[in-house]
C-alpha cells in the first residue's frame, strides 16, 4: 500500500488525537495525501538521538520510521531499540503464561476460533475449581504472573465469575499477580475488577480501520466500534492505571494500525498523564473454524521486528509483550530489540494445561516450555524475571512513568529480576539449566551491589517474595 494514502497530513494528528469517540475515529480514518514523510539518514538519525534521550516521538517522527525502507538504517533502528529497552528496564525479560477461562463467546470475530459461528468448536467455561487447578499447575512450574483470558459472555464469564476466580487463585496459590484480558465492561464492573486485585487490564482494538473492523465483527457487542474504542477511558476512569493495548496484526495494513495505536496512546497521555502500560504485538495465526485468512495484509517477520522497534522508540517506557503466537527463532531476536515481557509454555484453550484439548483459540508457534525460554534468555545474556513487584507496590500509571523517566525503574527491575531468578533456582529450576542460571545470577549480581547477596541469603533461609 502507498504510504502517502494512509498517513494523515501534518497538523491533523493533534486535532485527531484530542477528539473523542466517533469524531476521533472518523478523523483517524480519513485518507489524506501526505507528501513530506522524510526517510533520509539525517532525519532518521535525529529521531534515533531523540529516542535515546527517552523522549516520546511525535506522530510525524513515527510516520518517518514507518516509511523507512533502507535495510542498513533499520539495523541502526533495531540497535537503538535494544539500547532504549536496556536504559529503561535493564536486561530483564519478564515471563508469564495465559490462563484461558472460557471460549463460550457471543461475538463472531471472523478470525477467532472461539467465535459463535464456529459450530465445530467444543465449548467450555472453567469452573472455579478447574481454574484453580490450572493456576496451581502453573504455579508449580514457577510462574508468578498469569494473564486470565476470556471470551465475551456476560452470563457465563461476567464480572462476578472473574472476581471469584481471581479471589480463589490469590487465596490458594503462589501466583502473585493476575492480569486480565477480557471484553469491555461498564465502569462499575471495572471498579469491581480493580478492587479484587487485577493488575493490568488488557484489551486490543484489533484494527482502527472502521470498514475492516465492521466487516470482521459482524455481530455481538464487539461489533460496536466506538464501544471498543472507548474501553481504555472507561477502565482508567474506574481506577485502572495499568492498561494494555494492541492491534491484531494482519487484519489491515499494519502501518495504519500501528500509527493510530500510537496516536491513541498520545491521546491518553495528554488526557490522563499516562499512556498504556503495555503494548502487545499479536499477529494473526491460523485458527480452527476461522473465516478470515488475512493474506492481503500479511505481516512478515521483518515487519514484526520493525513494529516492535517502532513501539520501543515511539513510547520508550512502554512494556512490549510478545506472545507464543510468534515462532521461537523470531522471539529470540525480539528479546534483543525491545521486547520486555513474554509468555512461555502457553496453551490457548480452557483446561489446556491439564488436558490437551482441541478448542484452542489459535495455533501457538513457540512450543517451548517455561524452562526452555528461561534458558534461552539467560544464554542471550539477558535476565529472566518472574517479578511482580510494581503492581503490589503501587508503582503504576503516572508514578511508574515518573520513575521510568528518572531511570529509577531499571534499578528496581534488575534487582527484582535477580531476586526472582534466585527463588526460581532454589524452588523450580531443573538440574540441567541450574548451572547456567547460577552463572548468570553471579555475573549480574556482582554488577548490581545494593545488598543483593544479603537478600539472596534470606531466600536461601526460606524467605519468599523478597523484593524492592
Ligand atoms: N474475548 C476478548 C476480546 O476479544 O477482547 C478477550 C480475549 S481474546 C481471546 C484475546 C485476543 O486474541 C483478541 O483480542 C485478538 O486480538 C486475539 N486473537 C483472536 N483470534 C486470533 C487469531 N486467529 N490469531 C491471533 N490472535 C487472535
Ligand atoms: Fe470472542 Fe474475543 Fe474471539 Fe472475538 S476475539 S470471538 S470476542 S474470544
């Protein structure tokens, strides 16, 4: 697609992002001519310098990155993305797993295996006990952070159900934080979700391109584009400061969707003083019973790398989440160009960890277990982290942003990463990777100082959840 046709004209971006509701999406979908997207090396290098100072990029600067084609300059962009990630978060990569609660969905998103029109799907909503069994199994492998995922079904998987599952998991397992990827809900329900201790609330816009959105979401509550678009405002107004956003890559031209997602983030920053806590990078996968293959807007591996780097440069403090939709070889590269949180050992069906069910939402590409991914992260010279400290220490929203701006998060992240790695070595690590992890722990701890060895001693003596 010709970039000139999809990038809004200079001077229209702020107007577009300051508007709300329908006016916002209408302006975002106007196709305007733009002739001044510059990609020469001087302009791009100026942008790289600005990003290295951890400044949020303007939308015009984002447009220049999106339009960039020069392969050598892209290598410079990837290298800059890695440096920014290390400046903000240090070498740590946080690990988690999704826990699917229900696939009984009243929507009909054509790309999803859970859609109501998929007559062949075997339907399942976990009982509270089943959810607890799945969470306990994951806790037994060393996970401390789970992402609860549910289809849209107010009767079977509404707020009271989600609340009861969260409560049961916190009370009965070693899981320390539960994030939630659930459909939009009322402000009242968001308040309940926040009050029961959910960490990040995550919801993807899928695509900002209205005609494509309407075509792919023909029925159910999700067919209302504006309801979906306003979800983050409602979550924030209900008290959520950690919100996770994303677009599903492959539904429409990624250049458009990535640009508008960043514009949407700017609008939230302007309005509330903070933007998304995380941006996810889901790419369309084959799904049993799907009616949309998405070949027209296929997103290549190189495009995924570009998108991760663009998010990292544009919004330096954002957590970038990479799921097991991506294959192992690509994830290993993404760990080094800006990703900061990754799932591992994932199953995408309810009861998927306890039994091998055939009701998955989409096909998982990286089949490695948690321990395999931990091993790989350590081999790459990074630090595997099972940290959950910020959510429980109230470091969220504006406070998190301020800490990150002063580069205070990096120090906390690296220490907590080492403390949780130490716990993992003591409690869960299989013998064949223990020596590698002990070596990495020693290398990084010697650089850290901060009384880390005294804290390790506490862990050796049996204390758990030691964090800063
Ligand atoms: N049902 C809720 C919703 O749609 O917001 C939340 C859970 S849904 C299971 C989580 C995300 O999975 C969706 O927002 C969508 O982006 C993604 N997804 C759906 N079908 C997919 C597919 N075939 N490949 C990759 N990701 C997919
Ligand atoms: Fe339901 Fe979410 Fe799948 Fe759409 S993406 S069919 S809302 S589970």
